[in-house]
C-alpha cells in the first residue's frame, strides 16, 4: 500500500467528528473523505496524495492549525520511522516468497583410476522443489504483518496530529491568558495613578500608595510568568511538529459550538475504527497464517540433482540424475508449531486486552470532556456574564460614591480570575474532544509501535 505523507490543505472529516475550522488528520484523496481503517478488505492509501504545498516558516507569520498539521506531516520523525517499518515488513514478504536458488558444482570421482583423469569429471545442478505451499504461506504471513504496520503507521499519524492539535489549543490558551494578565496589569497601573491622585488631594494615605505599588509589581510578575508559559508552549508545539526553529504566534479560536457526545456512540465508533485494534486483528491474522506455515514445514521438499560429464575410463560422456528428500523422523517441527500456537493464543488475548484498554481510556477522556463541557457551558451562560455585571455594577456605584474602591477591586479580581478559569476549561474541553475524535491516540513524539512483539518467531536470514 502506498505510503505518502501529504501536506494538502485540510478538510473536515465527519467520521472524526470535526468541528468547524478543525482539520482532519488525513487528507482525502481526489477530494473525497478519507476512509476509516477497516479490519478486512482493501483500504485506501493511508496518507492520500502528494501535495505541492511546501510549508515554510516565515518571520512574523501567524500559524493556523492546518499549517501546523502540514508541517508536522513533513517534519515529525516518528512518521518516517513508521514508514520505514512498513517498508521493512514488505521487504520480508518479498524475501519470504522467493524461490530457493539452484546449486551448481563440479564433480571429480575416481581420479587417476587406471591412470586416467578420473571415472567421472563433470558438473551438476541441484534444485530444491518447495512443496505444500510454504512460500505462499510465508509471503501471506508477512503481507499480513505489513498490513499491521500500515495500521500502526496510521495510528502514529493520529498521535502526531492529535498532539499538534492539543498543543495548538494549549498555546492558544496561553495567548489568551497572557492577554488577561496584561489587562490586569493595565488596571493595576491605572489604579496606581488613581491612588496617587487621591493621595495628592488627601483622599488616600501613604499606606494605600505603597499597596498599589506592590499590587502593580506583583501583577507585572504574573505577566512575565504568562509570557514564559506562552514561550514554552510554543517550544513544545515546535518539538511535536519536528522543527528546531522557534514558532511564532498561532491563530485560531478556542471557542466552538458546544456539541455533547453520546457515550455509546463514541465507544461503538472507537471499537469499530480504532487503528490500534485493527492492527491487533491484522497481527492475529498473521499469527493464524504462521501456525499453518509451521504445520506444513515438516512436509519434505524435493531435491533434484542432474549431472553431466566425461567418464575417462569408458571414454564416453555420461549423465546422472538423483532425487532425494529429508525424512522428518526425529524433528517434525513440533517445538516450533507449539511456539506458533502459543503466539497465536497470546495475540488473541492481545486483541481482547486492546479492546478493554481502549474502553478504559475512553472512559477517562469522556469524563474529562463531559466535565469541561459542563463548566464551559455554565461559564459562558451564567458565571462570566454575572461576574462581569457584578464588577460593572460596583464600578458604577463607586463613581456614585456608593461603593468603596476596595469593593471594586475585589469584584474586578473575581471577574478576571474567572476568565482565567474559563480559558483553562476551554483548553481542557478542546483537548478531550481531540483525543476522543482521534481514537485516544496521543504522544506525537513517542516511537511508533512495532509489529512483532519481543520473542516472536522471526527466522533469518530467510524469513518464513
């Protein structure tokens, strides 16, 4: 199966539950929607067609999510590793299905008998005839493993794109929190000017003046911390993408339509379309073929040998033919067959374990999604509007001499504090949604999973 990384412009992918403005991990081919991984039958190419788009970072350019995903497809090293694993499995399938080479040699027998050059001087050619479909079974086994490698590469692509999306929203959140902290700094500076003026006309004392200076300086530290957080979030985003150069500003929206998810639907989709589970099934298929392959191994191959040469004693050209087989009297591959059956049983339970692990992980992410969605909804509908109105009301009352300045400050601090909490919940909601839509595959810099577990049968130099 063709494995091509693409950087085409992003499209929404309904099967991933994409939101408006959210691009899909894999680009559709010929303008159609990319197929979800299937356990049986033919699958479409994993990564669509090659795009002529070559993303290049330019100074001062605000990076959109689609641009960042395109960069990750090109530069994340784990995708190249996954591609190499596919090539490796296809190479094994090729080697396993190749016919044995013939053997050609020289024969010299009874040399110097009766003073001649020998009773026989000539050559031979020997060919092994492989029986019982051994080569076909070996090739099919490694083709099944290649299918598993393709599915694991698909899973790795989801990990990378999900990682980019999650970090993109974290970076957007850090930018929004820096804006809030800068607003707080402006209000602290305004407050300092106000208290200074009040102190000049005798309406504030020196202690009030010192307090405003302390608050302003403390807020300045908060701004610096927010700047540091934003810089490190950008560095992390660049690392997931695979770039060594620093990233600039990212552009996008944290808010989006709040669409609840149904647990049963999410679970059904995950178990039906998860690349990890599909890869486990592909490996199980490979192990089934492996058992068949090891069972036919004791069936002896036929060796045919033909020779031609000169019989110097009889002074004539002579020919010879031999055919022989190896008799599986003591070693009929019984140990390897048992090992193959054990591997098959292990893989069958691995499929079950993967299903349960996915269900467990989905429960965790679904809890985070539901909680964050509930909080974002309440903050948008009630908490933030009410908190802002409380601050505005107190400010108006202060201007009408019906409220103290400290009361205004307390309401203002509460409003800004809740804005920061709201941003955190937006990020948490976005990240949970990305994980659920992306089959729970996270960790864009983790090495791609291998096809063959440790200790698995893997004959060399000619695999079977």
